[in-house]
């Protein structure tokens, strides 16, 4: 009997303990709305904002972002920030959408635009810039027109405020190119020669994982073959010929031995590290990998060259602004939180903040002085963006989820010749309806 | 007469039923309802479009479902033959020795207590093409490294750790069944001249038949639910979706492709399949239970 | 349950194994299988004490001069102590909930005869077939409505529900084997049902409860899926979630990964080693009858 009693006491203790610690945060939430009108004295009121962003884990801006939060709470002691940042991947995206679907809406979220944002906009989960500006006319005024253009959604409105742009390019370990006397892949012929030479030398020519992230190669092969005009389509009835031709290069390249032996099973983080550790010569990736490069002095980045009959302009790249800060409808409609949320986004998108974000990766979203102390690979990246004739957003910002994930899952089979690009694309069109 | 008064039943049963009802049965029923809706994106969870049987019809035409089903059936076969089979052989052996039985009993159970995630990561270290344990052994012996997660080998290499992990579980159950056989039966058998393999075949096996049946049912239903280890070891059914099981494919459709309705339909399918299979196993292996 | 009886049985049985050769063969097979379970673990632990570059070239040698870098690295990056604490709060409470609820329910199921008994039993057994991910989305919604996201109870209650059916079935198997005479006698002496449950049934069923506790602990501690969905704030992460994150970020650092695996499996192995004698007693009674 004694033992049972002990168990029950322990049980009671644990429950009260949890109850005690759970009070700490939600209590502030519930107290604030009914206390007073928002316009009167927001400065004295304690506000808790829940923020979610992809500036977590290995993101090159993670540390800067945390610093910005610290600066913000120092300047606004009445605002507490509960930040939930994590590395962005498909699971993270799903988590954010699950949050919104179950009513667990964050107050401010740094999230993708385009196809990913559509369901949030459809469900009236986020507030448009146009609506915010009615009350805060200066909101996001410092953001450049070009950057803001990328933020336009299907309904013509803008929702997210961008801070940093991204580009995608073919990153090359120049020391390996020198060591094996190989020319940089500035055109398709040199690209093929490089693959052959590295293959012979026992170096993996192109680091990529088909099972994890073949995304970049899908976009770039289609762009290299079909050019900007075909790449920017969102096909609903028929697919452009050039898409099939572009995807057929997966097989061409695989047959040349361009990819690692275990391309169909290896994980993407291992692949990225193979490039960092000089076990692979080239990797096609986004500007966010710059932060992890161990040897920025001997790394450079180029646009993927057009295919032999490709319509792509050699300078065209994929890039743009694909994410930004949103204020959720829930925070906006909460008089206690509205002002704090706007303040937070303004702090995060101020010119100072933007130059901090631009320092590590990509193009700044506002007219800020070029960040100093750039490494050669960062300079190459900025040049890439500056010289491009066209910059287009990746295909997956347009195709719907089901169509896109299906296409991704079929790349391994296309490269092995077990599925034809034509059949796969027909199915993609079916799913994209 | 002690248990004539039914009132205490409420005190004993209701707490468990409330927890189970709210956090197991209700979500499951909700899941069945979702399977009749077209739900794109988890955000639309409340506002899906009623789709009737469309999700189930789509399943019939989905080549990945067929592949996953085939893999699950394969896994069931492996589970019965290797999991329960190896467990049975090991149990019979340990039952026949005196020294070290306790040791084997302890270490065979090790993998059961380790999380599938940890085992998945461990096998990632074994299978890695460059520098993995298996390829290090091969190169030491002078062979070429092998691509373990290839089209042909992939499904077997993904099944291997799943099978290996739970052998110890069934081993312990069968071994205890064997220990429960009264000694007199063996003594009579020896008097009748039954020894060695015959003793196992005519006495041990029939007497623990019930135990083996339970193990088979557990192994088969476990094979149907398999999810986390394959997902950690070969995400997205790598290579090329060839190692998808119904569980991993359901997760892929729900959380990656965000077709939550379709995912719900797959999980309903898994449960129905599980009911059919365990029912069949019980019918198929029905023998007169021997009471001792 | 009686050790001397078992060892006596063993001795009688042992005499039936004839021939040294057969014996040697049996031991070889048994030892080979134990190598698959022991050596693999040893390989991981051993390599966690080596430099990551050494692992790629030579993973078999003994780490005679252990390098602690991987652990310093792991502990430096992450608050592992806090994560262990979170894990034990979650798993510990889940065990208590499961034992209390399942004990009560199993007692009622084995001792009382009532109309819905068979239906209930089918429901319990059937729910063992539910894949965890088929209930996750509705569960998340409910946990949210209860304001328990990023709160230990948000994981504890669904985990309790998930482990309850198995626990009830195991306990039922054990309790139905207990002789009724004792309870009848206590009743004659004026005990009521509750006294009987707490004073007689509970103490006798200790081995079965221990089994339930171990399995609940294993499954709760190792359950990555639910914890990943419900617990969002870093300071609430249990050990599995935390280390899963690290491995997804530093996947090529074999040394760090080996250290991470070691950190995850150590507590559960220790718990198992301390309590393993009970597993057999309770589990077989339950599973065999189940």
C-alpha cells in the first residue's frame, strides 16, 4: 500500500509541476487582449510573440538572426520573442503548414512564397502588405522594387517581406580543376570534358543525391534546354518538348559517370560534405551553401551552360526572392500583438538587418552598401546575379506539391532509362491540374 | 459472489477507456473519415472536398502502392521464415545447453531495446559506399566495394536490420514457452525411446505451437506496420522508391506530397490488410491446442 | 519463478544432448548470433572514441587511446543533460500512467463478466494494428486545443494511449492465471474489491508490471515521431529528437554520429540490464495467452 501511495504522490507532484511550468507562457497570451485598447499604451504591456523561421541549424544566417532578435528585445523590453527556428526542408515546411491548419498559428513566420504560400493565403492565414500599409504606411518601404516584384502572389497582392535573395549555380572546386588540368565548365563541351577527366581521375564529377534533392538539376536541365521562356511555364495541358529533352540529359550524364555510384541512395548532407571535402569537383546548389564552404578561396560558381541545342542564354540563372516575413492574421487581429509584430518585421527587414543577411549569402533585398570582406566565391555569386539576362524562380514554386514530388521521385528512374521523360511528364501534367 | 456487484467496474475501466477513446479510437475514426475526402495540404484539413471512393480508386492505379504492397508481403515472408524461424532455432539451442543460457538471453535482446532511429543510423554507417563497415571488410579481404542500396539489393538490405532487430523478442517468448514444458513429458518420451530431433519434432514443437502462432501473428502484423527504420535508412524509398513500404509511402504522401486524404486511405488499407492477415494466420495454423 | 527448479530441469534436459561435437556446433551458432548483436554495438561505441578520419580508413582497431572529441563536440553543441531530463520526465510519467490505467482495466477485464467484455477485448487487440502515423494529425489538433504543444503532457497522454492496449493485454494474460481462491478467502474476511486489488492483485502481479514498465519505457523513449511533431521548442526536446537533429546536420561526421548513437542507446541499455530478469516472466504470460 505504501508503494502505491508513493506512486500516487509522485504522480500528483509531476502533474502540478507541469501545470506550474505551463503557466509561464500562455498566461501572458491570454491576459493581454482584454486588458486595454491597443492604441493607448502598448509600451507598458507585456507581449509574447511566437516566431518561426528557417534561420536555424546550418543556415548561414542563423547566428545573425539570433543576434537581431537579441537587439530587438533589448530595444523593446516589453516584448518577449519565443523563436522556433529550424533548418528548412520538406518536414519543416509540413510542420509550419500543420501549425496553421491546427490553429497553432505563429505570429510572425519567415516562410516561402509561391506554391507553398498559396494554401496560407487561400485560408486567409496571413495579412497582405496592402492591408498593413493602410495603418503602417512605412511598412517595408525600404525594400527594392525588384525584390518586392518576386513577392507578388497569384492574387496580385504581396504578403511577405524579403530580406535576402538567392541564386543557384554550379559551384566548382577550382583547386581540383587546376590539379587535374581541367578547364572550368563555361560551355557544354567543356562541361562534358570536365566530367570525363574527373571520372578518370577517380574524383566524383558532380555531387548530387537523386533520392534526396535532385531539385536543382531538374530546374537547370530544363532551363539549359528550353531557355527562360519554356522554364517559366506552369504546364496544365501539355508539357513543352524542351522539358522532356532537358530531363533526358539525366541519362546522358549518368551514362558518362557524372554522378556518384550511390546517387540513388546517398543522403544530401553527405553529398554536400563530399563537395566541401574536395571529394567531388562540382555541385549545383543554392547560395545558402556558401556559408558551409570550408575553403572559399578556391571555390567559384558559374551558371550551368546551355545544352548543345539549348535555347538558354549562357548568363541566365535561377534565383530571386522566394521567402519573406509574414504577419499572421491571428497576430494582426490581436490588438495586443499587432504593433509588436509589425515592429518585429520592421526590425528584421531594416537596412541594417538586410545587409547582415546579405553578408553571408545572396543578394540584398534593399539598396544597402555592398557588404565588405567578401570571399572569392561570394563575389562570383554576386557577379552571377549582376550579369544574368534573366533570373527565374525555380519550377517547384509553380507546380503543385503532388506533381512536383512525383517528378522528384522519378528522377532516378529517368537517369537509369527505366522511365522515359515523356511518360513521367504526362503524369506530372495530370497531377498538376 | 465477489464479482457480482458490477459497480466497481466503472472505477476500473472508465479511466482507460476515456484515454483510449480520445487519443486512439477517435483519431482513428477521424482518419477513416478523412480517407473519403480530397485534402491537399494539411492546412486544408478542415475544408477538404468530399471525394467518395476516389482515393481508394487512385490506390488501385498507383504503381508505388503495388510496389509497396509487394515489399510488405516480402517483409511478412521474411518475418515468418527468418525472424520467427531463427528465433525458434536459437531458442531450441539455448534450451538444450546449461552454461551461458542467461548470457545469450541477455544479449540477443539488445537490439530490441534500441530505437529504430539509432539502428537506422548505425546501418547507415555499415552500408556507406565509402568507408562503411561492410565495404571496409570487403576491401580488407581484397574484394571490390559493393553498392549495398542498389536497385536489386536495396529491399533486402533495408529488410535485414528490421528482421535482425526483433529476432531477440521472439526468441525470448519461444524460450520461455519451452521452459514451461513440464519435465515429466520428456522423461516419458525418453522411456519410449524418443530422442534428439524426434523429441523436438514430436514433443517440443506441438507443445509450444500456440506460442509460435502468437509470434507469427505479431511478426506479420509488425511487418505491415514497418515504418521508422526503413525511413531513416532509406528516405523516400531510396533508391528510386523501390524500398517503399505501405507505411513509408503513406508518410510520404501525407507529409511530403501533402495529399492527406490519400495518405489516410493508405493507412485504412494497412489496418484492413492487418485484420485479414492475422485472421488468416489464425485459421491456417489452427491445430488442436495441447493442454499439459 | 523458482530458480532451483529451473536449473534442475536444465540438468535433466542437458543429459539428453549427446556428443561433444553437437554441443560445439550449438555453441558456435549461438556465439555467432551474439556477435551480430554485441559486436555491432561495440563497433559503434568503439568508433565514437576515434577521430572521424580514422573511422573511414580503419574502423576495426581498438580505440586504445580514446579521443573524446566527438563527445566534447556533441555536449558542446547541445544541452544533452537537459534533453536526458526531458526524456525521463516524459517516459517516467508515461510509465506511471500506463501502469495505473492498465492495471485497473486488466483487473476488471479478467475478473468481471459483463456484456461488452469480448467487444472490448477485440478493441484492445485491434488497436495494436493501428500505425502510429494514422492518428497523428487529429492527435496534434487535440493537443493544440488543449494548449499542450511543446509541453511534456502533450506527448505523455498520446503515448499513454498508444501503449495502453499492449499493457492491458499483457497484464490480462498474467492476472487470468492467478488462482481465485486467495481473493475469495479475502472476501470472506471482509475485504472489498478495492482492498483485494491493491493488497493482493498488485503485489502478486509485480513481474507483469515490470514487463509493462520496461516495454513502455523502451517505446516511449525511442518514439521519435510523436515527439518531433508535438515538441517544438528546443528546451523541451528529449534526447532522441535532439540527436536526430544533429545527425541530419552533420551526417558525414561518422565520429559525431557514432557518439550520438551511443548517447541515445546508453540509458535504455542500462535500464534493460537492470530489469531484464522481469521481462521474461511477465511478457510470456501475457503474450502467450494474448
